[in-house]
């Protein structure tokens, strides 16, 4: 039976192009049974994938952590992504450079009888699709957004972009229940990340983020924000950041593929800094837009 609530958007599954309504995977796929897989989300601006090489490098790292052989070379992934971009544009009745998209890529270990031990010799399941990008509103950018805080109760391999996202789902629901955009999380009193975003703290003119380690998914924007700060002569530092430092931040920001860089102006009901987006955010946002144009 076809579920009419699922749009007939183009997608790719194991070598074939079809639609989200028609594509099917086995109930014994380990991605379904165990969440045994990884994913990437590649932003596409005016038909051009943004920082594609960095996304592919992270996909390769995540697959390596799970001992899944990468089923494609970078050139194959790029060809697939370009085909999906064109297919979605045709579905929308527009030229590829007339709209911004998000390409979702997922690789699972594949299909096998249920057993916790990693089976050998099975073929990975490869799924990919594209959809319209929905950026933050002009109001959110000009006024900033609200976030809440919580202890980070997820597993300690957050550096793997795993499809096992129940912890992040529960964390994001905390903020949804509070009518906030994100849940900023702390582990042992130090900032880790948000449910679906990296978090950046500005104090005394320095942009700070948590270190690159197993407790944080290194967003593709990590390198970009460091580069933008360097270009603008703004100090940039990765280190452990205490809950008290976050609470006393001059500015607080989120970054992700969909949010790009987004100012947080209220945290747990209290204003961040002066309660308005600050100059460092404005600098990073403007630099981000220039980077998109040159991608």
C-alpha cells in the first residue's frame, strides 16, 4: 500500500533511482534493526554542493569507525549527488541553480539475520535523497532564538555521525516542549553540543567551541568558522567550556547544515549578553554568505 502522506520525491536506493513512496528496504536491514549505519547531510546552494569534500571525509571517518567499507569513491558520491540535485529540480519544475537543497546520504551495514555481532561479507545499503532547504527565518536571524540546557545523556561516541539518533531525538524534544529551538547539552559540567547543532561561545571577543573529540560531532562548520575567524582577525579557541562560561557568554551561536550560523539570544529564559545578536555573529553570518557564493 502506498502512503499518500509521503511525497513522491526522487531518491536513490542500492543502485536504482525511484521515489520516496516506492523505495523499500528489508526489515532485516541492520540500519532498521540496530541503527547500524551512518549518514551525511550536504547543503546545496544554487545547485552546488557546499564543502562537499569535507562532508565526504567525515562520511569516510564515520564508516571507518563502524568498520563498514565505503561503497563509493568520492567521484561516485559526487555523481550521485549531482543526479539527485537535478532530479529534485525537475520534480520542482525549476532549474537546479534556482533553489537550495539538502541532500541526505545514508549507508548501513546491510541485510543479515539479527545478531549483535557484525556480520562479514554483506553488502552495505546505500540510500540518498534530496529535499528543499528550509533556512532560518529573517526574524530568527535578526532577533535570535531561544534555547534550553540539559545534561548530555547520550553515548560517548558522538563523533560518529550515526543513524542511532534516539538520544538526540529525546534531547531535541526537551527544547520542543519548551518552545525553544535547541537543547544545549553539558557533560560533567562542560559544554558538549546541542541536539542537532554545534554550539559556539563568545567571551571577550574570542570565539570558543568544545574540542574535537569523541564527545562532539565535528560539524563541517568547525573548519569554516575557524577560517572565517582567522580571515577577520578574531581569536578562535577550542577547549573545555564550563556551564558558567556559557551562562555568562557575550554571544552564543548554533551552527549546522540547515541553520548555517544562528544567534542564540535567550538561554533557559535568560538573555544572552544584551539579548540581541552580536557583532561576532554578524561577522560570521556575512562571511558564511560569501563562502556560499564561492563554493
